[in-house]
C-alpha cells in the first residue's frame, strides 16, 4: 500500500491552495483528482474575489423572489421537475436557514471568513508568483428602477455595518464607470473593493505548477472511499488501489459528499449547476464586472474573453447540461448591453457545491481528526480559497485557526 504524508482530494482552487500552504509549513503533500487540475468549477467561474458578498443566498429576500423564478425553467433559479423530490430535504433546510436569526448568524460567520481570505490573498499571490493576475476593477450592481434599488438597501445596510465600502449611483454615475448599459437600468451600486483574477482556469493551473515545482505531487485518481485507521487514513480509488496517508483533506467540491459518506458523515451537500458563455475579448468594452442581480447573472472581463454566466440550477451531478440556460443569459446580456457582440462564444456547465445555509464545511471529520473537510463554498470557492487554505493548514499542524470555525462545522446539520 502506497503511503503519503498528507493527501488532498481535489485539484480545484481550494484544494491546490490548501496544498501550497500546507507544503509551505513543511508537510509532504500529494493531491489526487478525478480529472486533474482546474477541471471543474475552478475553471468556469466568474473570476471574482467577492469579499463584499457577505450575505448568504439563504435569506428572506430570496424566499420572496424564488416562487417567481422557479416558474421560469430558464430563469435565475430552477429545479428540474424530475429532481424536485430528491432535493426536497435540502430545500427544507434552505428554507429554515432563511430565518432572520440564522441569516444574521451566517452573515457574521461569512464576514469573518471573507476578512481572513482577503487578508491572506495578496501574500498568497506573491508567494505563488500569481500577483500579476490580480485585478481591482470593482463591481457594479444594476437596478431596473428605484423600487429595485430600495429593495436592495437592507443588504447594503448590512454591508455598511461590516465596514464594506460602496456608493449608490444614478444613470449618469453608472455611465462614467461602465458606458453602454441599456436605459432600463436607472440606478446602480458600485463596490470598489471587489477584486478579480484575470482568468480562473489559468490561475488554478498556475497554482498547480507552483505546487509541483516545489516538490508537490499531483496524480489523476478518482477517490471512492476513506477508511479511518488507528494511525492514519486509507484512501481507496476507483481502480481498486489503496493508499495510506497520515492525514487527508477532502476538498473535492460537489463530489465531496459521496466520499464523506464513506466515513460516516451525512452532510447535505447539493449541486448548483452553473452555466456560462465566454465570448471573444472584443465582444464588449467591459470596464468592471456588472451584476444583473434581478436576473441572476454577471458579465465579467477576463484576459481570455467576456464571460456571461451565473444563475442556479439545482439539478445534481447526473443530468445532462441544459445549455438553453446559457443561451437565455446571453440573449438577456445582448438586451442589457446593446453593443455586445454575441458571436464566437464557448458554452460551459460546472458543478458548484452548495450547503443549505450558504456556509462551507470546514473542520475535522466526525470519525477522525485525521480527515479535514474543506468543501461546500457554493459561489465563493475562489473568493474564500486563501482563507480556507490557512484554516486547513492550521488544522493539519495542530494550530488554533485564525477565526472561530464553529459556524463552519461539518457536523452542524
């Protein structure tokens, strides 16, 4: 049986960030992934370090919007009819997480993880030689009328209470930041503290290269089970292979639940299937990321093109992609940004791991402290990757984490 010091399952941005920080602390680290680095959501996300996005998806506001959205099969939130019964227990937990008390609890916890992640990000980028990939272009949230702006104000008040900078704008103010918006958008809110990466796939691949150059090992292998041993962890792979590690980090994104179940965890992880279309770089003169919150998608400028994507389809891991969702978002983007050239795009669908209260699972496994969970970040995997990596390295080396991680306990459900 092959042996390793630490095995990290998952070569996405969270797993590789954790591998690099653990490696820097002197640990011998091997990363296993079913497809290889940057094969999942780490490649197709919007590229944002959304540190100002402290409000959980589970909230009273989403409950008001959800019935209307769910009636539109191509809208911002959908559940395929054939999946509705399977997801019902998760939806019930999501509904419970929308109570004001729980939202306040989740917001406080999310803010702490955001603050840590922001503090860790630039030192991590310098360490890995990826600092030139960082952008600080901000984010513009746009509204169709004053009523939509007013409906958003409680969320902005919550951000203000946590020290987040923003400013509300009229149409003229928006045009100074981002020309070319359709006249239907009369108000907006700009958050200058919104960072992004030039391309999330290239960034994740750069992390893999840095880890490998420092002596780390990345292997393609599908992990199917974990077994707790008296002095380590046995890692079972789909080809029948078995490896032994002193410690294991489970950071396999949407596939983590299957593996966690093999060591006795019942974590209600669901899959948000995200869609996007990446257009050529000259498709539009985009100067900041633009969020069309009422329609559930964003438009982002990457070094590799203009990405139109977002929305939430709660549909599990097995269903075929429904690229009509990508087409619907692109059609809306054309109407909202009249100068957008829609040709030459590449469509993508990926799995975002989501827990009902919008907080990730970070902490020791119930069965053994030799297994550390680090998954379930939903839309915020890239954003929270550096902070999560710091916490994981602390747990692996027996140090007290920099923040209270009780709210992120994998056993909280």
